[in-house]
C-alpha cells in the first residue's frame, strides 16, 4: 500500500453530487470484492448495510470486535446477519487477558488512546491490508473533526480509497431511512446513546460527547 494517492480522477470526479447509492455503486463496480464496509453497529451502518447489499448481495462487511462491546451490540450483529443472510468478518486485537498482563488492568481508564490502539487501530490496519477500499458511516454533522469529510477520497493513512456515502446526510435522514425500510438497529440508540462504542468508555449522550466522556478524547484513531 502507498500513502501517495494514485492519479485517478474517475473515482472523485463529481463524487459530491452523487447520492449515497451512487457512491456505493461506484465503489462496488471499481473495487468489489476487495472492498470492505466497516460496521460498528451505529444507526448509519443500518442504512449502509441495506443500501450496499441491495447493490451487491455478496459485499464484504467487517467489524472490530473489541471484546467489550455492549450485549445489545452483539445482539444487533446477530440480528443483521440473520436479516440479510450474510456473515460479517470479525477482526480483533490481542485478548483482554494478554492486554491486562502486558499493560495492567483497565487500560481504558488510564490510557484510552493506548487501549484504542490495541483493540481498534491495530486490527483495523490488519483488516484494511486485505482490501483496496473501504466504506464508512461518517457524517459531517457528527463532530467538528468530521465536518470536511469527502464522499470519496484517498485514505493516505491506510494507503487505500475511502468512501463516506452518508457524509451529507443528517441524523434525521438516517432515521427516516431506517423507519421507512423497517431496518434493524442498535436498541441502545433508544436509550439515549447517540454514539456507541465499548462498555467501559461509552455513556448516554445526545452526541459523540458520550464517547470517552471526561477525558477530552473525541476520536479513537480510525479516521485520521
């Protein structure tokens, strides 16, 4: 993989004018089967999974199983696999036992960045080494750090292409699609969790402030 973007305007030309389905179609036509959809079981992935599998029923979906996801998240995982008759590809870091042995107990409390690096960033890098492009559920209105997210761009950090088909969607757009199509979604959203991560680092909140609350951390390192 190269950090330098290849000369290829066919992917990015007019990308900002494309609908979410059009973005996904372009990515599938160009990259499938070396294309991954990242699923963290937020409401955005409920939409993306439905849109993507309408286009390509054999599209590849992966998730980072940190070992400390909420029970509701694991149940949503099973529900989605049953709904679409597919299997998501799990990627994990070292075991929680090995992490505790090497770094001490409750690393997420003392060094959340280090914990995310072990449980998310490293397995993500390993997963993306297997493909040429990936799709994410990032929206521009989720946080100031995501305000300039392009719909299709070169991901220099991982040396592959990256698409955010819902970049210009609002939260209302997401929920409208979910309800119109009666899609499964993580029930924690109904309990005040706008953004859902690991059990030890997520509390109910109306925005991403519920992630790593109290320590100023706003991103886990997956998107920059």
